[in-house]
C-alpha cells in the first residue's frame, strides 16, 4: 500500500489540525480569562453585621417595603445621609489632566480656559477633583461596570464591549432600586444594555458611531432643562460621548476639542446652578459627580494601560470638604473602583459584594468622627468578606465576633503589633490593628477621654488595611482551571505537530528527497533557511520579556531587513564580475536595493511600540508640516498605485476583454478614492453624505472587481497554443493581482491619510518579490513564502499598529457607514488593523500563479489535478499555517508561565488577543488563497479536458 500523501488526505488532516487548534485555543482563552464574579448574590442588611458573628435570622428583604428597607439600611449603617439626589455625569474619554493638570501643574492653558466654570468651582473649594486610575482594558463597558460594582472585570470584557450584556453582578444601581429610587438615563445606550428595564426614563445614543460629534451630545442636553425641573427622580445619569468621538477622529489636539470642553463646562454650569444653587423647587440636596470612563492617547485612542489612557476624572461638586486651596482640590489620587463604596456609604445602601474599592479620601470629612470610623469599618468588613472567599479558614483562627466588636482577639494582646511576613498575614495583622485601635477609641469616647490622636491613629490604621487589601484583591487573579488550561495547550501542541508533520511530508515530495534526508543537517546549512528558522526561535524567546513584547516591531523590521541583505549577498555572489553583469543581474540587484529602501522607509514611518512613541518619525514630520502635505502624499500614492496596478494587470500581455474590463473598473475605483481624498479628507467627522455615498460605491466596485475577476477569469483564459500550467499560472497571476490591487485601494480609503505612503511601499515590495521569484533568486520556495509572512508582519507595525489596544483605528471603521452596525464596523476594524498581513497572504495567489507559469515547461501534459493541488497549493498554504501555529502555541505557553507576572493584564494579555486575531487573519487569508487556487485549477482542468475531447471527436 502506498504511503504517499494524497490530496484528499492532506486536506482532511490540515482541516483537522486547524479545528484542533481552534478548539484548544477556545478552551485556553475561556479558561485563562474567566468572566465570573467572586461572590454571588447581592449585599443586604448582613453587610452591616460583623463577618465572623453569627448571622441574624434569615429575612427575605425583597418582601420588605422599599421605604422601610431604606430606613433599615440607614439605621444599621449608623451614618447620617446628607444627600437626597445624585447626578452622575459621565464625559466619555475625558483625561483627568484636562481638568486637574498633571504632576502638580495646572492643565494646559487651552484646556483650562475652555472650562472656566469648572475651574472656578475647584478654585473656590466648591469642588474636589481626583485623578481616578482606570484598570485596563480602558474601554467604556468594563469601566462603567467598575464604577457601579467596584469590581475589576475580566479582561475579555474588551471583546464584549461591542456586544454589551445585562450586568447581573451586585451593583449600586441595583441597590438603589431596592430602596425605591427612581432613575433616569440620558446618553450612551451601553447603560440601557447593562441595566435593561431599570430606568424610569431613558434616551440612548450609539457609542460606536464616532463620526457623530455634535448630535450625540445634543440628544442628551435637550432633555436637561425638563429633568432638572422634575422632582420624580433620585438618580440622573448623563453620559456624553462627543468628546471621545472628537478624540477618535482628530486626537487630543483636535480643533474641536476646546469647543467640546466648553460645551461640557456649560452643562456643569447649568446643573450646578439649577440643581444645587437654586433651591426654589425644594427637591432636596443634590450631589453632582463628574467622571470619565478612561483617558486617551495623543491620537485619541484608548484601550491600553498607558498613563494617558488610565488617567480618568472623578470630580465631586457640592461635597462639603475642608479643602480650600486649588492644589489640594486637584492633586489627589484615587482608583475608579473607589467610587462604588463612597457612593454606597454616602447614600445609605450596602456596598456591592465584589467591590475592591476603598472610600475616596476627603469625601467623608463633613461627617462626625464616629461616622467616619464607622464608614471605614463597613468598608473593611466588606473587603474582609472577599478575603474570606480567597483565603483558607486557618488564617482567621483566633478571631471571633468579640474581636470585631471591641478589638479583643483570642491569642493576641491588646497592643498593636508590627505587621510582617506573607502578604496574607500582613492583611490579617493590619485589620486586627485597626479593630484594636477602633475599639480603644470607642471605649475612651464613652469616658470622654479620647483625643484627636486616638482618632487619627484608628483612621490611619483603617486606611492602611483598606489600601493593602484593595491592592491585594485587585491583583488576585481568579482561580484558573488547571485541567482546562492544560487541555487547551495540549490540543494546540498536537495541532502544531500535525501541521509540522504535513509540512515535512510535502517537503519531501516538493524537493524529491528521501524522508530520512529531509530532516538531516545538510538541509539546514542553507543560510536563508537557517535564518528563517532563527527568526522563529528569536520571536519565541523574546515573548518572555514584557519589554520585547511592547517593542516587538524592532524584531520584525530588523529580521526583514537582514533577509534582504542575505538576498543581496546571495545574488551578488552568483554573478561573475570578471564577465560583467548582464541586464537580468542588474535588475535583480536593483530590485533588492528597492526592497531595502522601502523597508527602511516603512521602519521610519511610525515610531511604534509603547516606550518611544514620542520620538520623531516621518508621519510626525508630515503632520507638523501641514495637512496639505499629507493630502498630496495620499493623492500621489493613490495615483502610483493605479499606475502600478495597470502595469501589473497587462504585464502578461493579455488582450482578453475581461482583463480590460477589470482594468477599467480598477481605474474607476482608484479615481474615486482620489476624489474621496481630495474632497472629503478635511471632513474627518463624516458629516457630508457625499463621502458616505462615494465610499459605498467604492466598496461595491472593488467587490465586483475582485470577486467577479476570480469567478470569470478562469473561464476566459483558455489558449490552445499554451500549456495547461501556463494558462493556469497566468489566470492565477491575474486573479492575485486583482486581489492585491483592490485590497490596496480599499486600504487607501480606510486607513488614516498618513498611512497612504506605507500602503504604496507595501505594494512595491509585493511586486518586487513577485519579480524576483519569477527570475529564480536561488531561494527555496518555502523560504520565499515564509519571507512574505514576515514582511506582512513588519508591515503590520509599519502602519502604526502595536501590541496595545490603543492603536486600533476606530474612526476608519465607520467610513461608508451611515448608521452604526456592530458587525460591519467590526469587520472594517479588523481589515484596517490587519491590512498588511492579509495583503501579503493574498499575494500568495500571485506567487503561486508565477511559479506555475515558470515551471509550465517542466510539467507533463497529463499532470494529475490532485497532485498539482497538493504540491502547488497545499505546500504554500502550509507554510504560514505552520509559522502561525508555532508562534501561537509558544505564546500560549509563555502566557501560562506569566500568569502571575506584574504585567500579565497590561502587556501579555493584550498581546495574546493580537496573537489570536493574527491566527484568525491567517485562517482567512489561507482560506481565500486555497479556494481561489482550487477553483481556478479546477476550471482550467475542466476546460482542458473539454478541449481535448472536442479534438478527439473531430
């Protein structure tokens, strides 16, 4: 029985390997990033009792009237309520430094002058502001969850941000509803999705249609006068999206930023004067809180963990405080999750069960001494309950209900002790010290012998415990199912072995060598092959360093440039200089120099990564020179892409009508892209309907050109005077050219205008590689395909991408879309982010066509289709699948090893999301290549057999 790999067997094993990889990846992702609360249920009256005391008889609080439940909570808390209503104003994307400055310095003049009323409140002591640190991922939905539940959500919330589900965990709004509050929400519809059916009135707007920077806020403010006059609500939520949209489309320094800040300042003025200063309506005392969900980078994006993205605002207006100077009111730090326990204690509801936040310092200064200590005690008890769920019961031996009541614990003396040892033991010690000092203060208070020092010591002890416990709980990852993680990694390892085995099996057939020699060292002595394998090794090793993950672009650019130098060295070495260079040799050397030059320009276009983005680069120079230069580069790049495209389409000298039609449609698309750049580039907010219509026409024509060409060309390329492989090669070359050129035009439309130059350079690289591969540069086929994959990844970073979520271009995902669509916007966002890898994968169709044409004279007339598909399609497709499989499996193991690393959520986890997306990109690209080549070869074979049959019949 023959053991030779058949085409059917190869297909089945490859699909099985991919499916195994997908299953393993899914198991690992949902095991490593579990999305579940630490404690189930909701907090009730038990939160006012001591955690280790015997619980009170069970009472169903849902059966208690809401007003009675409110009074029960207020009585149990022991803290007087100072406020009747709450206004929560969320300004999406507002960095804290826009209002409060940075490093003790006031905000920039343009920002400060844009919010005069807010700045006057801070200067007069009527407001106190905090730099509220947001946890990554810094996108809206997880941050809103953190503000109302006090819990740091799962990292995969960044994916669920685009498909928000109802929040089932214990949260402030649910607690407010239990005591009978009426709530109104105006703004971002994310609130409505998180809390369906909860709001008495609401008017939601889409948070993802970033082209809308005006109407999206007017829809909120138009309700404001009526709502401020109404007395039927207790909580009013206003979520303004315009500032975030201005950032996405124009960056921090957008010309619209100052006017948008002024608009937000006017809203603050209206609410402060109508709801707080003017008491004519007798609506009760109102607390106004202005917050932001996250900040933004210089280019207006967010999602990562940089200071600019995590620096959000928390501004209390109407809160009685002892702070009277501007510096004290603006130079204070807090965490975003700290808002939850602060509001819960200020408004007399239990702190949500999974809260890890602590009371915002300075917000309770107006309370009496015993109320401040009681608030800190309740916050400590709630965190201790979370600790009980995380720690073994042995840690609490010696503590009893009496210990909580008066600080006297069995086995411990009544003096405070120095806390040392493991973090967990320190936490128990710090809590015990706070309980002892609080009990001591209460006993002295009864005898009226307490002093300010006793109060201060108890206060400091509670703050020390709360700070340490909050940090420990925030960093404590949810227990991961080891079995699932091991199963996921094992499945990916097995998939990697399957892909590698298939590759080696085909390697033997492609190069006609015995299998035992394929794995021998003599085949690894080739310099280019050693280099390609060394790149994989370097990438795998570098993944273990957080700094190398952040600056990964250096590796790709260096490796690709080194490969070009190896090609140059090998090409020069193959020529005899004594006889002089022929024209072909000169073209080869010139082509390699063109690769080196274009690669260097791509490397310098964007200063990528995380740590050195402020360094100058070509894109910054062009933007500083003025928008007109960027526009001209965009127009010139588009014109050159059209010219190169027409040259490529007619390169084979084809005179068929379908080629002329394809060239005509391609030219029309190109000039429409130029028209769009010329007329609508200044309209970055997409307010002109002409831009949307033009973009839709371009989408339609590009789809017809690419898909129509792939379907029609194989039926029109038959030529009796040429061999079967030559016809198939020309056909695939034309289809591949159509794919590549249409993709370049699509990216010229979707990418930021500054990226038009890199798109042209990437196209030049593909055409140069196509020329070199057709002229025999003495490099093995798998090396050329691997080099294409590496060039695609280098181009990915050359377009301004990085391993932080903040570089994802959200604005471009709405070009040609008149209303928000999560699916369409998500697809466009994926296309923009992975423009370069997909471009080089699509170029494989051109590459395969060129190889078929080149080797057409070596093939027999009765070449079997299955054998042809196996060697000319299966082998090229296996190369990127193998490379991606190795990198995916390696980084999965790295992530598993780094699960307790300090930067696991800020560096390694975002990188893993990119690795998963790259895997999807590879699957999509290889699938398109496989379907296209298989279809073209099948049609060509069918037509050849029909032609031969006609010849026989005649």
